């Protein structure tokens, strides 16, 4: 059964919220400092790897065999921002701004000096933040025998910088690429990325508050019980289940307060 627009919106919002909650929480990271000079730190390198792996999922597309038409999560959020089903009093504005700001940041191309001793090459790589975050996340998931596609991408990036290598050399250089872009640069950007994700999460919360308040129905019992009224175009049982859970989840504020990361973590790469 094809999902209509409101059903697709509910499913995307629930999926995005769950992905962000799995990345931005106090089990993975600590929030330190005071605004406008806050920053986050991971509990361990393993937590940073997990963050990168889930971030790859967030930056990827949904399954083409899934209940909604295939889209990237950010692309789905942009569609919702442009044509929201539940907007009341411009409640969508925070989500719209947060989504666009993260998209713009990800698409920016940066230049990074890198030394690859395994192939005796030193160069300056030009790559978008989106691409290197996806590459390092894929390397976090897989060892080199399942990272040939990433090596191929590195080979192409090196070629853009005038460095021609074969696929075996690119495979050799993956660990050094990972050290530079995951350990160093993701470590530097992690606070900024967490701020973007947290802003999206708060944007979803603000966007759905008016709908939550209209949907919830309290029944006069002891102890008190409640139910939700479904939007009239929500027909799919799967979408209804997602709506119920989404309404339950926006009863409470996101795990982390809104925070502003120090400018000193936003000046490079």
C-alpha cells in the first residue's frame, strides 16, 4: 500500500528522532561548558566510532523496499519543512532552519593537509564534509576487505589533488585517512555536529507540540489514562503505530538542552 504524504511524514519524523536520540545522549557523550562556549566530549573512542556509524545511517537513504518511497533522511526533513502536515502558528520554523543549516554545512568543500606515509604521499585533499563523514563512518563499520568502495572514493579524491594511485595503494592509505579524518577532524567537529543534530531534534519537538496537545485525550479514570486521536488521513496501521509512539515520545523534551558550541570549534576544516 502506497503511503500518502502525512503517513510518510510521520514515519520519517519518528525515524529521524530515533536516530538522533541514539547519537545525542549522555551515554555517548558529556556536555561541558556554558553557552556560547559549550562543547561535547565522547566517553571513549568506541563511543566516537558508534557516533560516526549512526551518523552514516542518518546521512544515507532509506531502504528502497521500505514502507515509504526512498529518500535521504535530510531530504525527507526538507520535504516536511516545505510542506508540513502539522504546522500551527509556524511551529515548523525551528526544524526548517536547523535542517537547512546542517545541509549547508555538510555540503561545504574543505581543504585538508594530509600525510600518507604508507604510500609516501603528502597532499592537500579537497572534499565535502558530507563525503568524508560518510567515508570514515563506513571505515568504522568495516575492515579493509569490506571498504573497497571507500578506497575507490579515496583514489578519486587523491586524483583530484593530482595524486594518482592504484586501488591497492588506496587501500593501504585508508588507515591514515581514517586517523586524520575520523580521529582528528571528526573529533574536532563532533561538538558542532551534535549541536546541529540537537537543534533538529528540538525542532521536531517544537513542531509537534501543538499537534500533541490537540491529539491527546485524557480519560477520567484512576489512575488517569490517555489516548490519541489520529489525523483523518492516517490510514496505514504502521503509520498509526508510528504516530502513537511519536506522540508519546514528544511528551518529554529531548535528552539534552539546547546548547551553543564555542566558535573555536567552528573555524577549521
